[in-house]
């Protein structure tokens, strides 16, 4: 596996980018308010909250646009089977208005997951990785092999032996994150401190949006969890706080850094 040389790593992004940061946050907050006010469909909810900030970030980075976009599109080979796994175990569900993949995986959540790949990567590249180059790592072939293998495995088992795919939410999380974080520590340990603020900021953004989506009836938690809590009459699993809000952005950026950047 080929790994590029280290470059400077900092916890905070440069002060000169503070205005850009405030614009991103402002677009996000305006989106949240608009969704609360107008109560659109779940798909429009996602696009209103995240798309303006994503477009802004996408156009202020230059070198990394193409490689992030390709990474995101290839990630669909990973996103779709994960959504199937989640629905088989009722890890979450959403208010879907479109036909579902295999009758269970909502298209809206595929769009949401794709945005949740592109958004943190654009954020990270601009604020922390300095949008350094357009080159894709030689490790891309390993990542593509993993994605294709996972896609084929899940779809094959779905038709042959679906019961084996019914894993608890936290087991799915551990199976995904453990190898990613091992690779991060082994090959890109120097970037860990960069991920603190990124993980915190985006985790809060995802959390607020998730609470709003629950309030609007767009998102709910019908499964069995390790630590379910009641928030104003809505069930919310702390499993999600740990697996999704705390670690998902860190895992996305880690996988991108080790296998793609």
C-alpha cells in the first residue's frame, strides 16, 4: 500500500478561513430554518439543509473537486448495501416517497448518505488539507476492490441467506469503523488531531438536522438498541450518537485519506 509523505497537521483551521466557515454555517442554519418553516418532503429537507453549503464548498476548492466527486460516486457501491443492512434490522427508517431498492432501502437515504460523503470531504479539503492536489492515490484499486466485494457479498446473501445479514446497529458500526481506524492509526496517524474539530462541527450539524427530521416525522428509530432514550416522546438511540454523529465523519475522512487522497 502506497502512502504519501506527511504534511503539517493542526487542530484549528487558519483564521483567514473563518469567513468561509461562517458562510458554511450560515447556509446550514438558513436551511434548517427553511425546513422547519415550510416542512417540505424528506428529500427536499436534505437538499435544502446541505446542498447550498456543499455547492459553496465544492466551488471554493479547485484541485480536489474531481477526486472527491469520483470517490463519492464509487461510494454508492458501499452506501447501498449498508442501507440494505440497516433496513433489514430496522436500525432506522424514513418517510420515503419513492420506490425502495429491493423494496426496503429508501432512495432518499441513498442521497443523504452520498451527501454525507461529499460534504465532510469538501469541508476537510478546504479547511484542513489545503486542497493540495488533484492526484488520486495508487491505493484506489484496493478501495474499489473492497467496495465491489462488499456490494456483491451483501446482494448475494440477501437472495441466498438474508437472515445472516440481520446485524444489530452497533455491530454494523464496529464492522465498518474498526478496519478504517486501524488503517488510520497505521498510515495517517498525524491527521488525527485535524479530525477533532471536523468531527465535532459536522457531528453537531448532523445531530441538529436529525432532531428536526424526527420532529417532522421524516426519520424514526423502530429497532432494538443498546441505549434507547426518550426525547420529547421520540425514541432516540445513543448508539446513533456514537456510531453516526461522533464517528461517521471521522471514518469517511480517514478512509479517503488512507485509500484515495
